[in-house]
């Protein structure tokens, strides 16, 4: 293979191949393209040697050819035998090869070769050289493409696209917003009614240098006491039962259309806007204005529930306002 082609960049080799009319694959490696192009140029030297872009290749090939360098008046020999009948010595053949390679080497390489001992040169010739930057780049690109393809295949196999879309569709509703607010309120009430008690300690693992950690669990025996049921019942009444009753009967989503038919696809069993308005109103009356349901609820229970809310009862008012805005926004989108 031509040494001049092997020193060219892959982009230059592709340009030479296009000029020579050589068909190749874009993913071919640089070394394979160089060898393929060298064979093609040698087979079609008659027609391609006239191209300006390939003139340097053929000039170097002619200079490197031993036939071209031989004088025209040299006597012909047969089977490597000189005119005197003696076979050439191997030393002369090796010297000629070294001389040809040294002609193509740079001056710095010639000086280094002259100063380097022959034993060191033999050892250096057996040391495998690192690949060219183009080969490393091609290998990285292939590996990256394989990893990407495997990741996409795993993503499709697990069906994560469908799961994400289902979760997104479920959360994009007024009901999801209300459920999230109800869960946050319930977590705060649990903190005030079911206190955490020490249950046990985890065993220590000396080999992993893990100490013993205390584990706390809710004291479920408090469920049997009035300290749990009184605050829980009050919270359920003000945040769910009473607003749900009013929202069921004052349901503006059941309004009939101009044809007199109910628009069932746009209606709720309980109006979410009315639910949030009633919830905010009764929360303000009970926890802000000392309304005690005509003496059925004591101040201690009200204070316990109020402490359980994040931000006290003002946090419930804010969540009710958010729910009302989401209800209006959904109603506008459905029009």
C-alpha cells in the first residue's frame, strides 16, 4: 500500500476516491479506504493518472518503483542473478530497502535513525503503535451509537412512555389537585394524632462500619383513644364531608345546554368550584372565628387540628383558592 495514502486524512482520501470514481461506504475505516483506493488507482493508472488531484500519488509511485529508478542501459538479469552469475547478498537487499525508506523519511527521522543502535530499532519495530485519531474517533462513535440504541430498546421494552403518559393524564385534572391537598392535610393531622414511638434498633454491622439506628413507628394504640378520633372527625367534617355535600347539591356543571340535554361529558358529581368555596368558608369559620358547631366541638380539638395543618388554617385557605382557580381554568378549557 502507498505510504503517501496512509499519511492522508480520511476526508482527503474520500475526496480522492470521489475524483477517481471509487464507490465506498461512509462508515469504512481509514485504513481500509486507503488500501481500497490504492488498489483502484493502480488498476486504473492509465485513465486516472491524468487527473490533477491524483498526479502527486502517481509521481510518488513512480519515484518509489525500483523499475523506474533503474538505468535504461543496465543489462537484463534473470531470476535475480547478476551478469557474473552470482546471486546478490541479502545485506545489499536490506541496505536498498532501508535506503528507499530513508528517502521518504523526514530529516529528523534520518538523524534519529543514524544515532539509534540497531538493537533498539528492532525492539521498537515490534512495539505496537497506537491507532490514529481517526480510528479512535470512529470507534467512539460506533460505541456511542450502540449504547444509545440499547438504551432506546430498553426504554421501549419497559413501556415507560405509556406509563409516563398515564401518570401525566391522571395528574392533569382537578381531582388530582384536590387529592394532593387532602393527602398533605392528612399527613399533618397524623403528626398530631398518631405520635411516633421508639420501636426497635437496627443491628450494628462492624464489617461495614454501620452503627445501630433507632427505628420509630406510629403508636397505633392511639387509634383506640378519643385523642385520635375527635381531631380526625373534625378535620374530615370541615375539609371533606360538609364541602362535598354542598358541592353535590350546588353543582353548576349539570347546567343544561340550549337543546335541553345534560352535557354529561363536562359534568362532575360534585362541583369542584363549589367544593373549594365551601371548604374555605367553613375552615375560616371554625378555625378562625371560633365556630364550634353549637358546642359539639371543644377548643382543644380545634387547636389540635389547626396545629396539624401546614401553615395552620391559612394553609387550607390557600389550597382551597388554588383548587378554585384550577376548577375555573378547566371549565374555561372545556368551553
